[in-house]
C-alpha cells in the first residue's frame, strides 16, 4: 500500500472554489461577488493608470527592466527604501525608527507571503498561540497553522450584526492567566476594511483595544491588505499603524502589507513584512534579519522582480505617485457609489452607514440558506458567510442583483 494514501483530500478553498463553480454556471445573468478583486463598471479587471504608466516606462527602458537575474533574498534595495519610506515616513511617523535602524524588512510574495514569513519566524522562536478575529479572512488560520502555530484562538469580533469589543477584550484578559509568559501570544489585527465584515473599530475603540493588547504582552500582527480602500486616502487609512507606533512593543510589532488591492498587482505578488524591534539589545535587529533570510531562502529563495519594479516606479516617481493617489480614490469612490445605488433600490441602511461598514466587502447578513438560494436560483455568488464583494456590481447588473436580493429576503 502506498504511503501516499496518508494524503487525504483537503477541503476546497472556500472562496476560490466558488469561482470555479461560477465559471461553469450557465445562468444567463450570473454575477460573481465572491473574490476580492477590483473590477470597473464594465466588469473588467483593469490596470490602474499609474501602474500602466509605470509598466510602459519599464517596457521602454532597457536600464530599468533588462536585468532578469535573481533579486537578493529579502528583495531589492530600491523596493525596501521606497516601501519603508511610504509606510514609516509618509503613512506614519516612524522616521526615527528608520533612522535608528530598528525596522527589519522583507520584500514578500504579497500580503499572504508576509503573513507566512512572519508566522514562521514567530512560531519558531517567539510565539505558539495566535488570536484571530471571528470571523476573519479564511486563509489566516491556514497560514498560521502551516507555519508552526500550535493553537489558533478566535476572539469575538462581530456578533449579532455588530462589532463587540467588550467581549473581545474580556476574552483576551480572561485567557491571560493561563498564558505562558515566556511564549507570548500573537494577535492578528486588520488594519482597515476588515475582511469579511467591512466593519472596523473606530479610533476611539482602538484607543481602548491597544492598551489591553499592550499590557497583556500580546504581539500585534497588523495585516494591512486594503490601505486606501476605506477612505480613498492611502495616508488616512494607515491609522492603525500610526496608533501601534505610539507604543513600544517588547516582543516586536509585525506589519504585513500588500500592494495587491491598492495597486491592482494581485498576481505579481508584491508586498512586505516589516518588524519594528525593541531598541535594546542592539543585536536583536541583526539576529532577526538573519533568521528571516534563512526562512525565505528555505521556502522560495528570493522574491519575483517585475511587480516590485512596477511598485518602485509608482512609489518613487512624483507624477506616478500622484496619479496612484487619484486611482485609489477613484476605486474607493466607485465602491461607495455602488453602496448608494444599492441602497436606493433596497433601502438597507447598513449599506451606507460609513461608520458601520465600508470598503470592498458588504456583509449582507444573509444566512447560508439564502446565500444558497441566490446561487442556485439566481446565479448570484456570495461567500457562504453572506459576504458580497461589491466590486462585481456595476450599472448593468445592479437592478437584477437588487431585485434578486429583495426576492430572497422576503
Ligand atoms: N489579508 C487579508 C485580510 C486579505 O483579505 C487578503 C487578501 O484577500 C490578504 C491578507 C492577502 O492578499 P495578498 O496575498 O493577495 O496580498
């Protein structure tokens, strides 16, 4: 008997599996509202003007794009400089940390790669337990489990149609006494546009949450996959990073950042992991740098080059950067406009209550049965938890979508 029989069948990916099903659905009006990819009003995944300009600059310049050799293990130096500048000088007030050489950096395979490398380092040396919001992006638990975390714990985040931070913080505190101080727990915090609910704590609520996490010695892992998509302003949306930087984190602050959504570079895998390390002892930073390199070397050796060259140009050329800010604002405005158009047809207040929900995802509150009816009878695909990716809605399908939702809810 083959030892390969020990390989049992894993469940299909919850989100990508649905797209496979959608692709073979013959319903004439079918709409895919599952995956978090931005589409324009014609239902197309288009390249942002800023990114398209960067691509054509690369295409026409042998100097910029003719070197197809390996990048260094932790990515290109230009990319590191540009991204650190973007995150810690422009998006936040972390310039002193940069000047004091307290931020270790890896160019990663997008946000998922950043989470994977971070979790490998943490689980190997620092932390075995991670807290994830309930609900969360389905891949969080998967990434932490595969990379060595022994225990995934879920903190109450959204229950009975609303954010519940009192319960969240109580759970963290109640679990503290049993925690092993030598192996602090980690916690995943969505920086903005929480996936799947679209609901984030307010600044005032973060002011209650962060001191608790800090005082319990829990290690924050800030997952910033949607910077710019909450308010349309890239800088404004980095509020959680700014707030975290107001504290010293003795076990480090881990920032996992992605240009997949806000530059539309999904398949190019462009992101970063940065770790803010404590000031003392001095060797900490070098030790962490060296282990991060070893982790990357052992998994994929070095990151891909092309996408980071595109991002480099967008981040470093003032005209392209200005265009990028406009592009992100345009995307966020369109997503908001979809909410307004849907609200006109459905009169569901949660669609347009910015305080309650924002960003690419709308958490409909539909139950799994209603989601199934939508899919089977109307050809409309949401994830099973009732999350709708608004970017699949446009002026040609909004009427059909809202009529169908109306029917299913009645
Ligand atoms: N984190 C969250 C919350 C996400 O929703 C996503 C993508 O959907 C990611 C991280 C990582 O995305 P990527 O690896 O494409 O950057």
